[in-house]
C-alpha cells in the first residue's frame, strides 16, 4: 500500500506574511499612490496657458474693435467666430484642468465657493472624454465655418475639403465614443441586475 504524500496547506491562522515584504509592498503602493501628484505641474501649466489664451483673446478683441467701423458683415462674423474659437479653447482647458485634477490627483472641496459649477466635481472619465470631444467638435466646426465665410476672398477647395473631412472625423469619433460608453454602461448595469 503506497501512501501519497498529502499536500499540507497552511490554515489562515498558520499563515504569517513576511513583515519585511509587507513593509516593502506598502512603501511601493504608497509611492505609486503619491505619484499622482506628478500631474499637478501639468495642470498648473495649463492654467498658465489660459493666461496666454487671454492675451490672444484681448489682442483679437482690440483688433476686432479697431477694424469694426470699416469692416464688412462677413469680416464682423469672422471676427466674432475667432473670439468664440479662443473662448471655446479656454473652456476646453478648464474642463481638462478641473476634471483631470479631480479624477487623477485629488478631490476639490467646493464648500465656501457659492458660485462653484456643479459639473466640476461630478465629471467622471467618460464624461470628461465626451466634454473634450464636444469642445473639439465645436472648435472644428468654427474653423470650417470661418473658411466657408471667407470663401469669396480666398477659395481653396482642397483646404475646405480637408477642413470638412477632419471635422467629419471628429464628429464620427465623438459619436462612436459616446455610443461605446453607453454600451459599456448598459453592459455594466445588465451584469449588476443579474
């Protein structure tokens, strides 16, 4: 009669993790967790880029006002579209700064700020992608509209085709991402329901 060696598995009471390995694991996890603060200078840089956008906006506004009296209607519309373009880009930067900081670095405490916009602390990563893409689509649409408004001055069919094609790519990409996020949400809710 041969007896097979029985596998002895330690019971939870017998298992004692190595304290040195546990400390190393905790230190490594702490390093990984605190590495999120390396993103903070990126967001500070984006805030500084807002100052550059503000400078550009003021320069465009001064030029727009200076030439408004002698400008044609299409020039006025193009000037307004340029101002909207810069302000939408500023909005895009703000979305990235607040949502990115909130999602990846640290929570922002809005208490004590009565005019704090609700969305700033409630945008998850899927919402952030959608807001970013919606802003990019709007900026792209303005570029196409500016080219169309300027068609009588400088008609370049190839440039207009490229602008329209790129805009279409942004629109289709946005729709596909929204659709895939919705499918993912429905898949997650279906699994939770079962």
